C-alpha cells in the first residue's frame, strides 16, 4: 500500500535573487544538489503554517506564503514504506531579513543556503523535480 504525503517548496526572493538550500553528501537521493526550501506536511498542520515552519527550520527566515507556482509528484521509499509525495511550489514574501536559529532536522540532509541570481539558477545541479518551478520563476518578474 502506498502512503500519500503532501509537500511544499518555497520560492523566496530578495534583491532579485532566489534562495536555495543544498543537500549534504549524506543525502540518500540527491547528494550535493540544490533545492528550494520546504518539506512534507506533518499531521493536520495548516497549509500556510506548514510552509512557514519548513522555511524557518531550514533557513532561519520568516516568510508569508503566497501564490501557487507549480504542482508535481514523485514516488519514494521512506522508512520501509512506499510513499507518493504530491508537492507544490509557492511564492513566499520575506517577512524579516534577520535570521533565526536554524532548526534543521537530521533527515533534511542540508548543509548550506545561498541567494542566487536568475542567471545562475540553471547552471546549478538542482533536484530534477524542481526544474519546472525554476524555469517558471525565471520567466516571471518577482
């Protein structure tokens, strides 16, 4: 039996740059690749609160979730279970440029974060499922 989970990724912009986080070399799926901050929903969490929590945990930044950008899904094995993840990406407005303490979880497998210009985005090794969002963001003005 396949378990269904929901995930969100945040497109956070500042000075026309986009924030990405990098997977560690220990990540079992995409070691060393870049991705948008975010993750899977926990329990009956509110959708907006979920994305705010994920971005805060992974980057130390507070955001306000906004418009939907993209929708995709993937299958994976997680702790011995087959999981189908349904994911969306959303624009998020940066609420405060000051950083809070990072609260990354051990299974986030993140090592760093960086603001990239649009011209740099397609030169990076990004997790493949997020390339559609990156391309859409590059074609729009933020």
